[in-house]
C-alpha cells in the first residue's frame, strides 16, 4: 500500500509510543506482581504476628477481656485476616464473623487477575502467657490481600499509564504530521523542479529558508543539476550548429566549383578540381580527427606506451614549430625544472596534443607574441605548462573549450579558428594517459594550459 509521508510518519511515531506504553504497562505489572506481592505477603504475616502476640494481654485473672479481644480481631480483619479465639476448653471466646471481613476479602479478589491466584490459608496458633497455654487462635486469610488503599493505588497507577499512553499517542500523531509537513514542503518543491527539468526548463531553481542539513543539500544538488543540464543543453545546441557549419562549408565550396565546371562557368582546370579535392580532404580530416577522439575516449588499448621523458617530447614539439612562429615574429621557448623521470607515454599522441596547443597559441596570438613551454618533474606527476600572451579566453567560454566543435565567438568571426577539435583531441590524449588538462585564462590576458601526467607504476 502506498502511504503519504504524513500518514506514514504519524503511524511510526504512534506505534513507537504504543509499544513504549505497552512495555511499561506489562513491565510494571510484572514488577508489581513480584515486588508488591512479596511486600503484601510480608505485611500480612507481620500483622498476624502482631495480633497473635497481643492476644495474651486480653487474658487476665478475671478471664478474657472482651473489649481488647474485639479490638484485636478488628485489627486482624483490617489486615484481611479472619480470626477465632478459643480458650483452653476449646470454647470460642471471640470471632471475627460479622466484622465485614469476608466483604473485604471479596473486594481483594477484584484485583486478583493481576496477581498469582490468591490462596486461602488457615492456621491454628497456641496462645501462651507466662509459659502456660491459655488458649488457641484459628486464623484464616488470603495470602494476597489488598487493602482499599492498595487497590486504589493500583487502579490509579494503571489508569495513569493508560491515559498517559493515549495522550502520548495523540501527541505523537500530531508531531508526526508536523514533522512530515517540514519534509513534505521541500519535497514538493523539488518534485515541481524535477517536472520542470523534464519539460526542458532548466532555468528554475529551488530556494527558501531551510534548517535541515539534508534538505539544504538536496536543494543545492538540484540547483547544480539544473545548472549543468542547462549548460549541457546549450552546448548540445551550439554543437549541432557548429557541426552543420563544419560539414556545410567544404561541401558548399566543392559543390560550387564542380557545378561551375559542369555548367561551363568555371574552366575545367586542374586548379578548380584541386580546390574541390582540398575541401573533400578537409572533410575527411575532420572525420579522421573525430574518430581519433572517440577512440581515445573509449580508452581502448590504442596507445603505444613506452618509457620516455616528457620534456624531450616538449622540446621536439617546440623546435618543430619555431620556424613557423618566426614567420609571425613570435618567440617560443622551452624549459625544464625538477629531476627528469621517465613516464609511460605514447610519444606520437603526446606530441600531437602539444602541437595542438602550440598551434592554437600561434593561430590566436598577435604578431610578435611570446610563448613558453615548461616541463616540471614534481613528486607524483610531471607537468607541462604552456603560456602565451595572446588574446585570452573569456570566462564564459573556458568551461567548454575542451568540448568537440567548440569555438569561441571571436575565433569564429575572425575566421582564424580551426574546426574546434584540437583541444578535445588533446584532452582525450592526456586523459588516456591517466592525466588531466586544464586552461587558465582571462580575456585579453593570455592563456595558460597545464597538462599533468602521473608517473604511474614503473
Ligand atoms: P580550434 O580548432 O578552433 O582552434 P580548439 O579545440 O583547438 O579548436 O580550440 C577551441 C577554442 O578555444 C578555439 O576556437 C579558440 O577560440 C579557443 N582557444 C584555444 N586556444 C587558445 C589560445 N591559446 N588563445 C585564445 N583562444 C584559444
């Protein structure tokens, strides 16, 4: 059965209280049966001894004093004992019959359900005075006898337990509802937000004063989720546009040339055919790079790992691009710090990752810019830092530059950008090595790329 949180928590609270009261009720009953029962037995035997030891005082030289005997028999009756006193000739001198004693005993039985079954005990005692036998006393009593006060106390005690149990159960139900309400409100909010996310509305956020830690964490988690889903959605839309653009441009150019030649508008020349081929090559190159990223992301055994020194690969990459950099009056330097240690590396792939980053620095930096690459051998990893003094990357673009096809607006409009695959590929390569890559930059203030590769198991 599906129950609402409100009903569920009320029932849980009420059940806890009912179980507690039942345990106290039966536990107290058991305790009373043992301890209070013992006490009753002891009390009756003390009363009996007290009455029996006083009977001799009612015997004087003139015979039995009826007034004293009546008082003692009354006392015995109050304690729940019937008593008949005989003289030496076994003639009855006093008796408790007619003192309301049986009535008391019957009332005493009223509570007997809670006790071990009361037993009627009959005993005969000799009465002596000054060492001489003067008579005997026949005593009858129930081994458990409750006085009116005992009964009243027990009745009150049990009533108190039942009433307080009922009150506590009622309070528990109310508390359960109040508790459920403090949880239900936020849950309903989160449910509402989940519904909005499902509909594709990622701008909604949950807020409000919350003093429960878990609920606050739930709110924060939901808001982060909505933020990320919104970001992913924006990226997905942008990517779809970018892919279309990347595919359309070369196809349009190639088509225009081929159709122009077919219609006789363009001469059927080697140059015009070469333009079409170049555009097709561009498409093929794009497909090849995409395939490479996908393969590396699958982290299949695509890397050809060998022990190598990272700074040597870095120096080779820098040396290779230096002539190109000089065409733009740019300087590129390379350095190493720490004691070089070999790493398991796929040299060709790692070189490609570095090439992509260096080529970006070349593409986006203005004439006469400066680029420096430094390899540092640190405790658990080696790190390459490539810094340029180019235009930098805006804060809003930074989280996305490693995504496939992502290009900033600026590089797009300037037409200097590539296909938006270079950094995605660099990231796949570095991560396939178990490493990480990140970029730090601010608009108009250069860019810094940091690649970390762990030494791993030697
Ligand atoms: P692209 O082929 O467009 O260069 P990348 O994946 O290599 O694609 O880079 C993604 C985007 O990041 C680029 O379009 C560019 O806007 C930005 N970018 C990368 N490196 C730099 C850099 N050194 N300086 C400024 N912007 C950069």
